[in-house]
């Protein structure tokens, strides 16, 4: 089962706190995006293992872009 | 020879210093300190602070009518209504109306915040005896819009221009401190957790038509707002039409930066000891703060009112973003929302009322001008 | 007192009326644009 982690708003990715293969828990701080000179954390949607990361630091993302995919058992 | 020497001494400014002037230098130094050390609106408060200092130097004549350098900046830049509208040209080019167009009902939050302006106006006139024109200028401080405050002051109460501008910019810098308590008192935890429904995507055609539609509507209704509103909208048109990128970028960058320089210096230069060292000034600062607080409050109250009338609830914190300190107020709203629920991302939604508030403040200023000129 | 109150009421009303008109204009534009795009897509 997979769960997508989407961008809740537009901004620029300035921090990525995990890598593919990491075990994560719901509400871990996964990434930080910056918009209007403000940093906003994005949280892991569910427990699982990071299957795929679609962005890197410096990327501009829009609302609903898939940032990462979490594999749940 | 002694005669030459002593007459030379008499040309120096030292002999003509007054305590008032030195006090004004102190004010200037404080503003410069706040700008540099605390990053309080440095783009404005730094030149304003400097303008204050040099305008309070005897014999320098920087504000001497017809001849003074800063007098000329003031006369031809501000009194002739050139600089504030040009600032709005730049601001329009910087502004994205997408979030407002995605959810147009937020426009009423921009209106709601202006009620605070009128409350402050009313209080200033009735409770503290300011004239209608002065009260209007003080009230518009609550609109959290520097150029509009300066524009209105230059037309209705030029002697208060510097003070009102300093108050406006100072409180804008203090928005993260002023607004949260008001927001906490007027909203419940549950209300702050309200998640906003997904915004619809707004197309390029709509965003291009908006400035045209907007300028027609507002300028027909309030012709006195024309200098500011028309420049704001043409700047926005430059941005959205995508075919004048050179003009758009110049408006957002070179133009805006240049006119900001020419705005700050003369504004500060109007603050000489006579204008500033009066008990009125304390009242202006107090009322200005009151105006900010009132506007935050009325914005939130209008939001709550809208919730009573509609099925889809909006997060009432968005009402506070009707105070047009862009984007600071939106940021503060976003942070408060995150505190209530860390998955609540209000920033882009808050930009809707934030930019609507700019239109609201210019409209309110235009109405004041129409009724009080 | 009278004049101040008058300005308060007229001003608040003015701002709200302005916003209502703008709101209407925005909605109208949105409808027109959607219709126009639909027409284009249909063709």
C-alpha cells in the first residue's frame, strides 16, 4: 500500500529530512518548504518506509505536487 | 582677519542648535537603530530616520521652501502625488491576486478590516478632539498601508505626515506582536482549527482581466482613489499579461526601489521639532495602535459573521489578514493556524484577504478624501 | 459629531459596496471566462 505525501501549498523545498528506505512515523517532520519568506514544515502522512522522493532542495513545488511516496505494510 | 574668522563661525550650524533639534536626532537614531538592528521595515524606516536627522540641522536648509533639496523631493514627489502612486505601481506588479480570485468571498474580510479604520477615525475626532482631516489620517494608519497613509496625509493633514508614516511603518513591523493577542481573544481553539477547502485553480485569463475589471469598478465608485488604484492595477496588469516582462520586472524592482528611496527621505524630513514635539504625537501613536488592533478585530468579526451566514465555514483567523500589511499579516495568520493544528496551511488562503485589504484601504482613503477635501 | 458619524457610516458602506461590486465583477468574469473556454474547447 502506498500513500502520497503532497505539498499543502506552493513554495520552495529547503530541507529534506529523510532518504529513500528510511522508516518514518506519522507526523514526523519530513520536509520544510519556504513561501513568502516563511518556513513551513510538512509532515509524514502515515507510518511506513519512504519509497520514493520526487523533489530535492531548491525545487519549486505547487499545491498538490507529490513530494514523496510512503510505502505502508 | 578676525572679522572673517568670526563671521565664518557664525555660518556654522552649531550656534543655532536647539534642544528640540537634538531630540529629533535622537528619534532619527532610534529609527535607524530599529531598522538596522531589529530589521523593522528597514526599507522605509532607515531613510525616514536619516531624513529626520538631516532636516533638523540648522542652516542646512534641506527643507527650505523652493530651495531645499528634501523640500523639492517632498513637493514634487509627494505633494504632487507622484511617488505614492508609483509605489503602488510596483506593489501591483508584486501582487498575486490568485488566492483572492480563487475564493472571492474573502474580499469582504478586506472590507471588514477597514471598519477598524473608521472606528479609530471616530474615536480620534470625538474623544481626542482631532479635526476630521487629522482623524482620517490617523484612522488610515489602521489600514497598514504606508503609501496610502502618506498619500492621504499629504492631502488632508501634511503637518502629521511624518508622524503618521512612522507610526504606520512601526506598527507594520510589529504586526507579529500586535495581532496574535487580538486573534486569540476573538477566536476559539476550534475555530482556529478550521481547515480551508481546496482552492480552485485560477486561470491566466481571469488574472489578466481582474486588474481591468477592478480599476473600472473601484475608480467609478470612488474617483478620488484613482491615482493609487489605477497605478496599482496597471502594475498588476503588467504582471499578469505576461507580454511586458521588462516593464513588469522594472516595476517590481528598479522602479519600486528607486521610488522607495525618494519616499522615505522626504517623509522623515517633514518631522522637525515643531511638528513632532507636541502632545498630539503621543495620541497619534496610541490611536494608530488602536486602529491596528481595531482593524484586526473587525476583520475577524466579519469573518465570524460570514460563517454564521454560510454553510462552508472559513477560518476566522483569515479576517486578521484583512489588515493590509502584505505579507506579514498573512504570515502571522498562518503561524496561528499552525499552532492550532499543525496540518493547517493558511498562508495562501490568507493572501486573499491580505491583498483585498490593500484595495479596501485605498477605497477607504478615497472616500475620506472625497468627503473631507 | 454628526459629520463624523456620517463619514463613519458612509465610509463603511462605501467600502462594503465597493467590495460587493468587485465581488460581483470577479464572479461575472469567472463565469464569462469559463463559458468562453468551454466554447473554445467545444469547437
